[in-house]
C-alpha cells in the first residue's frame, strides 16, 4: 500500500517538475525548497513570484494601482538578483522567496495596469 502511494507521489512530482521546467525556471536544487523530500517544481524566487502574482490580483481590484510600490518591488527583486549574479553576496532561499514575492506582485500589478489602460483605450 505504502509503495503504491509513494509511486503515485513520485509520478505527480515528475509531472509538476515538467510544468516547472516549462515556466523557464532553472530548478536548481540548492535554490529550491523541499517538502517531504520532494523538490518544489520551481526555485525559491519563482515560488515567490507566483505567490506575488496571486496576491497582486485581489490587491489591484481592492486598492488599485500604486506606481511607486510596483517599481520598488520590481527593483528589490532585480537588485537581489544582480548582487547574486555579480557575486558580491550570495542570496539565500528565504531572501530569494521574499524578493520574488515583491517582484511578482510588482510585475503583475504593472501588467494589470497596462491591460486596463489598453482596455480603456479600445473600449472608451
């Protein structure tokens, strides 16, 4: 019984990892979270970005667009990435996750604003 459950979990994990690969994520194990021995299908930063996307949608609908907040969040994520890429300081998964949330929130907010502007231009 336990073997078949584990096998089902393994198959589900493989499918999720393929989905994560299609997102463009590098899926490096050292930059990913693990749950019960299974690596998340996307890295810590991409996990944060996805969560940021999901948070941004209701926030935009409830509170509208905040330009400074959106620019700041995107810059925070980009700065963490740039510092890591330039090897000034290695980022941590916690920092990647948190800056990913900020960046994802910002990117989605900007995308929604742009789509809203296009809709208003086309249908006004």
